[in-house]
């Protein structure tokens, strides 16, 4: 429903949506209410561009490999006010300013879609989401409000007693030697929250939770 509202807005106002679907693989298939792609929304093919990264799905963070989907129906205003196909502009950009990522990285991306690659990706994501579930449960057990950790490997925690996100970050670092991401770094709406990540080993997650739960708030 939320995406449909954005698509409707873009169609009415001639806006363009750049949709980041980097974490699509973390969405649980059991929840049909969460779309895997913005193109599941009727009309999105006229106003949306979707980007997908291999970084979160297959650990390609340093390899810089991704793909972008630009439907032929997406247009933007040209210099004279007429509508221009964005796909054509993107194709020209790709062919004149970018020669593609290294061949060895492309072969690695190809391997992600092999049966073995898909099995390994699913196992890795399952391990991260198990971490996320444990972190969320542990934080809720401390009486703190948290969000996420269900369809994404991040858990957003509301700081206690109106504490600022950087203030909570400093407290966590000084008392437990743990780090988190202050919500203020994401803009004004992130203030009053911090973000924890499930990207880690089971052992490190266990130790982090033990330290966190030993914190007196």
C-alpha cells in the first residue's frame, strides 16, 4: 500500500522513483504483503527505476557489482519539455562513460545464480536473519522498543529516556565496547534511534548480546 501511494504520486506529478531493492533477498516469502520489487505495483513500470546490488545478497561489498532495471515506458522531460525515454539515455551513458565491472567480478556474479551459489546465499542470509531474531528478542527483553529485523538484517532501537542517538552511542561504546549506528546520521527523523546490524558471526552476536544485556539503563 505504501509503494502504491508513491507510484500514484509519481504518475500524477511526473516524478521519477529510484527504488533501491538491495535487501530484496532478505524478505521472507511467507509474508505476501511485502513486495520483492516495485514493479509488482501497477503503473510502476511508467515511473520507476529499480536498482539491485550483489553487496548484501552475496557479500560483494568491495567488488561493486549491481544491476539497474529501467523499463522502456519510463520517460523524463527533455531540454525542450518533450518526454525522453530514460532507457535510451542510460544506454548511451553506459556505452560511452562506463565499460562495465571487471570480467572476473561478472563471473562471480554469474556464479551467484548457479544452484550452488543460490544454496550458499540462502544459507548465509538465514544465518544473518537468525542473528537478527536473537538481537531483536534480546533488546525487547531489556524493555526497549525496536523495529525491523524481520525482513531486513537491521534492528532499529528507540533510545531510552529520550536520550539522543549519539549520546546512546557514546554510552554503549564506553560501557560495553560495542558500536551501533546513530540514527541522527540518517536525518532528523532518525534522531532518538540507533541501528544494530545482524551482519556478523553467531559467536560475535552472542557476545554482543551478553554485553548489551549487562548494561544498566
